């Protein structure tokens, strides 16, 4: 019997996972904590039920097949206790079993969020966890402004691997992902505050703060002899700021860092707005030796002519395609076609959402230049990223 709980404090996002498979619990816990959840876990129904009252979960994930009881019985017991948390069921059984369990839970008055098939897809799990947190208390612009001023923002970094045809893979950079260490609500993911920043006019200040953190880290790494490229996501609203290229170049010059160590990631849909202004801004970034990546490619409405006209150096294949290549012929065709497109346009290609060795092997087979995803490494704080790089043994 096993139970573990991380302090919930005042965090409104509290997940309780019950599964007798420790590897599944570890995966769910790592992703949930990365999304800002406090997490409790148990490997059996008895300890789970005993811990529910004190932990007060906002979300429960239940394995339907366990040695001491089954998930359907557990749903019945939770309904008798009038559980108000959202509930997700998980199993390697037939999909129809999952759907029936969902209906049983809903019929008994439980707030059924969804179902997860095993083996667990990181993308599916992330989507469910983000959906479960949609009703978190509203954040205010004043809080975000204070967070920027008081340096409550932090960055986590997800490594990117460069692949070679001979099976080798080396760490070739990292994507910087902003987090807000909220004093009451814990670690908040960008989905919780980026829209607020855009709506309140704080997006420029937030982007400048993120860039300053990344530049300072790259400067420290350079002093330590580590030359690691970093990619930074920028908002569509940043692409109307004609002063941004000069401001960013000045920050890099003042910190004495090489601009070639930076890539700006821009979503496909954002790149299609006000083409004249965007072409102006993006071209000036490239003239300052800052690379440009078109993010989430394949999910928007861009034309090949527009992709050709803008000075991108990398095309990132969206995770919604990459994560499905093991199960979908259509996804395999799309990933292969986009890798070919990038190569034919003289761009580097990066596959996001690589969760398994089979997906990695397929990306290598079709010629993706780089890959990233939970199958390689989750986003890490800077210190943990350095340790990961130092301990890298290849795949």
C-alpha cells in the first residue's frame, strides 16, 4: 500500500491519482505538477478514500482495474460521499468499457471530465488537466503587473534533440516556457495568464521580462562554457511592435550574448496577420542574426506562398500530428509531408510531442531534423536542465 501527497496550500488545482502502476502515477504526477497542480497519489482504493477528505481534490483520476477493487465500484463509493471534484477514468480496456464507466459515473451524479486510454498519451492527459483547471479563480491584471515587477515569472526549458541518420541524437537547444510562481496559487501555466496579458496591454512587458530572463541565463551559460541555443515564444501582439527588433538586439548587446543562440517562435496563425508589418519585423530580426521558427505548423490557414515570403529558419510540426503517428496513417502522412516541405524550402524541421521511442524512430525515418517532447524530457528549471545535459547518454 502506498500514498503520497504534495502540499496543496491554497492551490485550487488539486489532483488525486489512484493507480496501482507506479510508472503511470509518476507520469501523471510529473505532467500535473508541471501544469501547476498539487498532487496526491495512492496505489489502492482504501488509502485513496482515506486521503480524499483531507486533501480535498478538485480532480480525481481513477484506474478502472486495480487489485483490491475496480473503478466502477470506486465511482459508486465516491457518489455516496457526494464527491464534487471532477472525475476522469483511465484503463487499458476497450474504449467501450471506458465510455460505459463514464456514463455510470454521470448517472450517479459525479462530474465526469473524460477518459484516458492506456498507454497514456501525454497530449490527451495535458488537454484533460488544462480543461479541468478552466474554472480556476479569475486572475486580475494588477496581479500580473505585480508579478512582472516583482520577478515572479520563471522559465522552464524543454530540450530539443538533433537527429542523425546513423541513430545518434544530441541536445541541440531548448525551448523556454514561461511560468508564474503565484504566491497563493502555486505554479501557473501560460494558458492561465497569457490571454490576460494580451487583453490588459501587459504582453509587451511580459515578453520583455521573459526575454530578459532567457538572455541572462544564456549569458551565465556562456561564462560557464555552455553554448546552448534557446527558443522563446512571442505573442501575435508583439508582431505589431516595430521597436521590438532594436530593443531585443540592444538587450543582447548589453549582455554580451551571441544573437545566434536565440530563436523566436511564432505561431502559424500569428504570422499571417498584417503581412507588410510582420515581414518588416521578422526580416529585421533575421538581419540581427536572430533565428525564426514557425510554431504549431499545420493547424492554421497559412498558404505556401506566405510561408515562402517570410524569412523563417525552422518549421515546427504540431504535436497533434506527431503524437498520433503510432496509430494514424493520416498523421504519418502529414508529418512526413511537412518534413519534406521544410527540407524543400531550405528550413529545419522540428517535431513536437514526441512521447515514445516509436514516434522518435518515425521522425528520424522521415527526416525531421530535431524533436522535443515528454518522451525525451519534460520542461525543466534551468539548474535541472544543465544536470540533464551533463548526464545525457543518448537514446
